[in-house]
């Protein structure tokens, strides 16, 4: 489809998926208003037309769009049970959204979605199926890779994980000296770390198992700081690596192994290690027993693997039942993505608006700001999910893409971010679309906690309102005069207190961060990234861009060690090697 977007696309004639009106009400209710607009617009959408639309809508401004449509929130917010996606505070008119839907039809987004769910090898550069959705399916859902059902195997690993997690939680599985395991250390990086780290923090209120720690960085400080205060007799390490070759993970695993062997003896090692990998032969060679090895499959990408055995630390922390609720939340979003009509389909709409911001309106980054301290690691998780998936410049057709692709994704929890980088969001020279995520309810109860939650919500709403409304020069001047400032001072200061407004934001609201709601939220973002990849015309499921640095690091290791010369390197690298050599003690 990338090719289809190269020229101005004429009337397509063929609808790749039926409009909501053609489908009739399936699952979530359709919106007659959107149906009408969708029906009005033809399939004549080209990249240039969409860019022109993007520019016009930005020029019109969000405030003016609200002024023109008293029902804008209703028209631009979408619900799935308690989950609400509000894109009304984006510079996007009704027919723009309809045009985006038409563009998605041309790009075959939902056709590609169906191919993914069918187990087709849509990861074409690695010749793999992409079936993380099967990890959270019910056994009867019938997921298969080339006719080979995967449900029973998935369930088998889940059952084995559950037995192991249960044994650790109830003390029937103990360390070599008979002590209960009180601390789990997950050793992994990237997709073998970020998901469980994020999830263990997100679901802290449900944490009633051993403490969970995470070591990812090759920097020895990470391991040293984690081991300090831990007792080898009561600690279990999980070596998590899809490939079981990643240098950081293997080095950290060897250090942990030596720590256990040094204190408890070589024979104790087996009782203090478990592994998660697709490379079961390599796990065996490391010396971890089969009964403590949990597998997954090449059709699970690393950054999509938290639902697999990679989620073991989470399962140990919150228990198998809660872990199943987490999976059920993701399954709920999968079914919604698969079955909901396009104009009520949250991941599709979130992806369309993301593409709109990135390509049609040219914003190079987006900020994800959870107003939820427990989602503090969500932005880091989304950085891998989004940027490793969609940070590509070659399309599915092997040619250089003609539009920008994935944006820079960044963020921090609110309200902390307000006291750090929100200055730039409100008054900086770049426009950064912001995605606010907030739960209406907290886990914490009591009057004191109610005050916190009310303030959190008020701040979240205030920020999106401020980004949109801004403050005019005249309002700034008037405020200063009303505060008793002299006229000349008001005149001088007012420009600094003016906010342009018309800055876009999306709000994702849900009831409360339960395991179900959390799984649903993460799956929403997974599918959003998928949708955007189809619109960019790229393969979201490989990551060749991480290879070169790895190769060069391997070559530089003997140079850093002083075992090889830096002469053939560029002068900067050679100079830095020499400076390091002088500083090393
Ligand atoms: O370097 C990138 C990457 O390959 C990620 O895609 C992956 O999540 C991470 O490294 C860890 O890989 P593994 O699980 O094989 O150790």
C-alpha cells in the first residue's frame, strides 16, 4: 500500500473494509453522525490532500472548532465500556476524521489487522507471524500459525508458570538452604525488562508475592545496587531473554550466578535460577533446569512479550489469577480492535489521530503523560513499543518512505511533569501533541486520599484546557492591571504571559487501574502502533536498527581493553579511546 500513496490516489472503487453504515451495529454502538460524514466523503484522499487538510485545521484552531460545534466532545470522544478516548482537543474537523478513515481504507489497515490475527507472516523481513494476541486469547479462540493451532501450547506455558509462581508464593518452592524466596530479580533488557518493570509498578496495589527487582543495564552499578541488601539464600533470579544471546543479559546473568555460587556453593545455583526464552537449548547450556525454563515463540516480538512467560515476575508478584485478569483486559481490547466498527474503534482512531499529528500536521514528537504515578514507566515502555516498531525509513516495498514515520515518544507522570517541561509544552516554539492518561478512581481510600485524587484530576483537566485555550495578550494585560501593576509594567510583562493555545491533546480516561484496565490500556497502545505502521507503510515488527551499534560494540571491546589498536577508527573514536585509557585506573 505504500506504493498506492506515492501518486495522488484517485477514486479507489474498492472498499477494503465496510463503513460502519454498511456493517450495521456490531459490538459498540455506531455513531450516526460520523456515518453521515463518512458517507459524504469520497475515497479520493491523497497524501497532499490530507496534508492540506492538516494545515487548514491547524490554522482554524481547536478553539474555533469548539466554537463551531457545540457537541464537539460528543462527536470526537469514543467509548468502550469505561474506557474513553477524547480527541476533541485536537485540530481535526469532522470531515478530516472521515478523510482519515478513507485513507485507512486505502492503506488496507483493517485488512492487515485481519492478516495479523490470522497468523499470516506479516513480519516480512524476518518471515514471522505476529501473534502476541494469541498469548491473551482463550484456548478456544483458534489462533494458529499456518494451520498449526497455538492455543494449547500457550495454555501449557501459562499453567507451568502458574505452578511455579504459586510454589514460590506459598513457600513450597524454596532456595537451596530451605529458606523461602522473598526476592525475585529479573535479568533482562528491552522487551524482556520494560514490560514487567512497568507492570509490577502499575499493579503495586495487587502485589502480595515476593518483592520484584529488575536488572537490565550492562553498567555494573545496576547489578551491584540491586544485590546490595539481598540475601542469596532468599533470592531467585529469572534470566529473561528471547534470544538468550543479548550481551547485557548474559553478562548480568553470569555475575548473578557467580554471586550465588560464591556464597552458597555451585550446587545451590539451580535452586536460585529460572529462565524465560525461545532458545531453550541455550538455556540448558547455561545450566538452568528444564522444569524452571519457560518458553515462548518466534511469533512473539520482544516488545510485545509481556503477556508471555516474560511476564513471570508480574505473575509471581500479583499471583496467577490477577495475571489472568491482566491478560483478559488485553483480550478485551483485541476483540474490540477486531470487531468494533471503524468509526467506534479506539485503537484505529488513536492511530489515525497519531498519524494526523505526525504526518498531516508535522509534529515530530508526542508526550505521553499519565496522571498516575503507578504508570511512571509507561512512557519508557511506549518508547520501545512505538519507536522500535515505527522508527523506520524503508517501506514494506523496500523503498525509502516518503512521509515521516514514528514520532519521538517521551513523557513523565503528571503532576511532576508540570513542574519540569510543561513550560515548553505551553509556550515553546514547537507544538507537541500530549496524551493524557488518567483514572477517575484511585485504589487509595479515605478522605485524605480523596483530596489527592481530586487534585490529580483537576490538574489533568486543567492542563489539557490550558493547552487548548491559552491566554490572549489582552487577557494577560488585563490580569496584570487588575492585580494593580502599573500600565507600563503590564505592557512589558504581558507578552511573556500570553499562551497561544490551540495546542492539541488527547485524553484517555478509565475507571481505575485494575489488572484488567491496565492490560486493556497496553493493548490499546500496541494496536495503535500497528495502525500507524500500516499508514506509514512500514513493517512494525523488525528492529534492524539496533544491530549496527551491537556489532560495533563487539569490535570495540578489545580496543577498550587495550588488546587491539584504535588506529583504524575515526579520529573521534580513537581520541576517546585514548582519553579513556589515560583515565582508567
Ligand atoms: O536490542 C533490541 C532488542 O532486540 C529488543 O528488540 C529486545 O526486546 C531486546 O533487545 C532484548 O532481547 P532478548 O530478549 O533477546 O534478550
